[in-house]
């Protein structure tokens, strides 16, 4: 560029810094910043935010915080995005207390947290297993007038379902629709999975069947959830039929799908079908997961004839 008499400006340098940080090459990005300064261009808030994000992606939170402090010392005030980047980094590293301190600091300086701030911290609280704080923050977000995103609803519903609060999750699911948000397939997967886990297979089947009417296509996760639920309810043949229809929904069975139905047939004492599916899975390049292997070993250890038949067949 210089050879062509085109002088890079701060925007050009920021593009390079952003690209390098996204690739995890923060050291190289710092080199670009040094060159930038040598050429008389001063880093701006975008530069610093980008460097912080690069460090957060590498879980180097001390370095990210150092950039945050450096920015302030240079007279550049952190913005909402600056705080969101650090809060997200701390949450992903399970350092939830540090994230909460930053969240409170925003209020202390009169900065209004946005939807990203709340959704990020709610997700962090969920990962940390702090359910009470998660629900309280959700209520605070709602009363503050911040628009609730699908990500926010999804996070809360997932937490509720994982702790057996299906009815609460369903109320939230309904509230999401009443607030004008259209649940995506991920939201439906959460609810269908919860219904299956807590023995409401008929409700799960009905919701699964209603997806095309809502212009949603079940993905491989949806199908695998239903397969697992059907097998747990002693309906392996129906699960098998669904397994064979996965490709009709525009997706293909994956390792999880195969392992799920194989374990389902083992649990329902249909060893023959389970072994056939196991061979099919291996032929497609997938491997048995740890729990599938354990079931096979337990079965073999109690049935010498089965070991011989399996070895002979292979």
C-alpha cells in the first residue's frame, strides 16, 4: 500500500488487528498496533476493544484486563462493548464473580447495561450453576425495560429444564411468544427434551409433529432427542422409524444419533438390532462413545456366546 502511495489510516490498521485477533494471533496484532503508532496513528476504542476480545478468545483474562486499564489511562473511556467483552470473557472462564463486579461497576459510573450485557451474564450464571441469581437478573432485565432476546429466553429455559422446572419453562416459552418473539428450533429442542426427560412423551411427540406447521424443520438434534425419549419410554421401534426418517428432514444421522439409538435398543433388550446399528455406524466412520462401549462390555462379560458370534461376524 505504501509503495503505491496509499497511506493506511486507523481504520485500515483496525481491520488488520481485528482479523489477526479473530485468528488468535494477538501477538501479531500487537505488532500491527506498534506499527500503527510509529506511523502517527493512535489506537482508538475499536483497537482496544478488539485486542481485549482477542485475549478473551484465548482465555487470557489478565492480559485483557490490562488492555482495559491501559485504554482508560490513555484517556479513552471504555464503552458498553468494552464491558461486554470482558464480562463475556470472565463468564466463559467461569470467573463469574469478576463478571458481576464489572456489571455493578457499569451502574456505578452511570452506564446502562444493554441486552448483550444481561444475556451474557445470565448465560454465565447458568454455567456457574447459580440459578437463583440467574432468575433474579432475568427479572431485573425485564423490569429495566431491556428488550429480551431469544438467546436470553433460551438460556433461562435451559436452566429451568435442567433442574426439572418444566412448567416454569413452558410459561416462559409462552411468554416469549406473547412478547412477539418467534421461538427457533433450538428453543423447541430444549422444551421437547425436557418433556421427554420427565415422561411427557405424548406432549413431546405432539410438539415435534407441529414443527412443520410452524415452518420449522427438525434438525438432527431434534430427531435425536425424540429418539432418546421414545427409547426411554419402551418404544424402540418407533424410535427406529424416526431414525430412518432423519434424512427426510434434510439432515443426516451423526455419531450422537447412532449412539443414542444403539443404547436405546440395548436398554430395550434388542441386542440383535443394536449390533446391526453398531456395525452400520462404524461403516459410516463413527465411533461408539464411552457409555455405548460400557454397555457392550457389560453385555459381553455376561454372555460368552455373544462374544463369539460378534467376533465371528467381524
